[in-house]
């Protein structure tokens, strides 16, 4: 329910998200994903809000746990992918403190923002809530995958990021239309016959994908 009350989340309320994978392949339309409008929030400190959002979504785990093909710790950090500067902040990766995890998370957010700013010409022109959606998506799926510059082409999101880049350079109704198209790409794929089906991301963490979809549409900003 809190995913529908988006403004509460953006103002700092934090509750743990329980993700339940969806296996149903029932037809989905973009219209079925629309939720009521919520009041707009003022300009935000995007790095700080991204930090608060990811703390809320990821949850803190001091002891490593099995996650996909490897182990993760802290706020969903894949241990195998922690960089030297991040590892320097952790005394014992087998028992990470909250303070250490927060420090690593802030570094990761800073890196994502720098990468986004380098690849999207007018990154700073994108509204705060929309940047939150892009940062959160990049944190979960990999910033190079979201930007479609990963050598693993199967994980790239080329059509999605093309819409985002064009939207950042556009104004008015065209801008809103392009961001809506990008948001739809988060949830739906279209095959060669024009049939729509849910993305792997949506099937894996549906509530989170829908929240980012709504943020990118401009709801809550």
C-alpha cells in the first residue's frame, strides 16, 4: 500500500519492502499500471533522497547471504563486486556494521550519479523524482546495463535509455510522453508480433519496478 502513497516515501518514511516474485504471465497493459496522482514535492537533495530510498528498499544485512550467483551483504552489496575503495571502508566483510554499509552506499550512489551525468547530456535537467528512479534502477540492475553500455548485451536496456536521453532534451508534452514510454519499458517488453509481456525485472521485484515506473512518470515529484 505504501507504494501508492509515494510522497510519504519521498519525505523519508522508511519501511522494509518484502519482494514476492511474480510468475503469472497474464496480459498486462500500461493502463493497468496507472495509479492516482499524488501531491508534488518540492525540489529535493537527490543524493540524500536516493540514499534514504535505497536504505528503505534494500534493508541492512550485517552477515553475508546468498544472493543470485554470489553472496551479498550490507544494503544489497554483491561482495564479489565491491571495489577497493569500498572494501577499505569495511573492517570485516563477514560482519558489516550499519555505519560501514551507509558509507559504502553513499559512494555507490555518487558513482552512479557520475556515470549517469556522463552518459545523459542533460542529467541535471531531469526532475528529482525521475533521477531517483534511474539511480535506484541502476543500483539494482547495474548502471552499465541501464545505460546500455554493458558488454553483456542481453542485460542492456537500449530502448529505455534512448527514451530517457531524448526526454531529457525535450520540453512540454513531448518530454512527458517520452518519459511515459521509458516508464512503460520498465514493466513491459514487446516481441516481434507486438505482444506485450512483463519484464524480468518486474517479475523479480514487481513492487519496486512499479514504484520506479511511477516515479519516472512524474508522480510524487
